[in-house]
C-alpha cells in the first residue's frame, strides 16, 4: 500500500499480543511518531487476511487452536503504509475431550482421550496422589504404572505445542487404584449358626472390607475392622465367604474366598430300646439344619466307634451282657462333627447257670448257681409256693428257710445290674421240702 505522492508514516510502537485463547488473539500497539490515519494488519500464515483498523487494537478471531501466527501491523497515511511492526505467538492449544480412566488395577491406571481440534505436538500429564509426577506422551492414551494400591490419584492432561511454552487448559479425571487382596483369611471359630472370620489388611490403602456369602445372595456387609462374625447361618451347611478390600465405599479389590461347613446341630430325642443281653437299639431325630451321616461312640466293654449313613437309628451288637454303656451320637457333614447327644444304659444280664437245690430239709432249701457270662452285681430270688417271697443277694448261693414241710416250691434266680435293677431272664428249679 504505497503512493509516491506522500511521505511514509513511522513504525507503530509497542506491538503486543494479549488475551490469547484457542481461536483468538488480541493485538494492541501505540500510535507512531507523526501522523497515522489507520493501521494495516496482516497474518503471514493466512495470506488472505488483510484488515484495516482505525484504532490501536484489534481482536483477531477464527484462528486455529495451537497454531503459530505472525502478525504485521503498519501505520497508513493517505494510502501510504509505513514499515511493519512484527510479533508472533501461538494460540492456546485446544482442550482434550472425553478424558477417561480404564483398565484400572492395583498398581496402574490407563488414560485415554479424544484428540482436540487444532495442532498438538505432545501431551503433558500431571499426576497428584501419594506421588506427584508428570509425564510427556505423544499419543492420546497412556498407562500410568508403579502406583500404590487403594490410593486416590488426580490426573490433569494438557495439550502442548512449541516445546512447553504453549499449554492448553487442562482436562482432569480422578480415580482410585484397586486395593490389593486381603491375606491370611481364616475361620477362627466355627459353630452351628455363626463363623468368626479374621484376615490381615492388604498392602496399600483400604477404608473398609466387604464380606459376601455366596450361598446367601442377600448378605453383603461392610466392616472397618479385620475380623467379623457372620451369624444367622444354617447348621451343617456349606458356605463360601468372600472378603475384599474397599476404598471410597465404591472401589472394590479382588475377592479372597474361604469355603467351609458350619457344625451340625445336636441330634434330638436320643433313645435306647429293644435292649437284649448283647445288643441295644438306638434311635434319634434328625437335628435342625443339615446332616449327611451320624457318628456313634460306644464307651464300655468293648468300646468302639461306628458310622450310620443317613439313617436315624442303629442296632449296636456284640455287647457284653449286664454291662454299662455310654452312647454318644453326633451329626456329621463332610467329616465335621456336631456336639454329642449322650445316653447310658445296661445290657440285660445273661441267665445264671447250673441252678441247684440241695441240702433240702423239712423247712429249708439250699440254692446255688454259677455266675452268668458277662456282669452281674446281684441276684434276685423268687420263691413261689406257700409261703411265697423274694430275696436279693450278692453271692451265688442262698439258704431259704421257714418253709412248710412237704410243700412244693418253684425257685427262680435271675442276675441283676444297675441302680434301676435291670434283671435278666430267670433260671428255674422245682422241689419239695422234706416231710416232717
């Protein structure tokens, strides 16, 4: 813009850029020495841009984010342009969009974002957490590793152009790394209806622990301690317990599991019946909850153990006549025994042998016999005749007196055991007293 008929204006002073944004740059300058009727503005990188301004400032809009621009401003008088004052700068780079975290684990977090409009030379990631670091990446994703489990991290991502001199506004996202797994999960107490669990806290941070019971979908419980009592369980049932560390009430680590059976309940209504000299029948009712079989212990002479598969009765054989036995019956699941239900009883004594009436007089009869197989604590003698009477003795002989001469008597002797006088089958003999 020249005209040979006039003098050239001076150069404008103090050309500056200010209020730089992604699509605009504000220019300002001072009037040159001498006269200037207007100002001519050019952008080297945009040849089509030519603008005349009568003021000493101008907002240049419609620019590309993160682009480098060179501005030339010259004073004009009577269509005569002076020398240009020159200034160059970048527009602010665009802001990344859709910044997202993904693939989070205990020690790393992956970031991804959409490439913004305009120019990008690289991205700056600032991380704030237990560690404060920054990273430069050249793609629109990054994996941030070597993090601490269960910690909160804030990530700011900037677009950078021209080294590090032109930086866009940050986009931010925050996330927790997953907590590590708890260790040494143990069932310290197992009862019929509750289980006491304990564990050690994981490496890193945790704010609470989530407990789940696989076989009870409604059970989800958060605790802040490293132990818990899980109650209202079914006796003899199989349970899998899952324990995981939690941070921020939402971010849950991987589960550690422990499977076990609760103890079966005690059997109900244990009874002895059909007692013989060498056998006793046991019966009982199924306990509350589950039981797959029953374990029986027989304490006495002989002592032994046996298992009954699923039935609630059994005949205990090969016992000693007249012996005292203690029977303990407990429910079983997966070889886990419940408490014993206990009952005691004697087997019936055997029959005495070789019962003999001897030394018979007019008013007395001497009886003798041999001890039966097994045990006998005393003997019960019945005399049926005139007179009739009973006697209990501890020896294997007895003289019956005060009888009537020439009378016929039936004599019965049976072995006896126990406080309740469990009596065996009687051995019998018949005889007359002598005539007077």
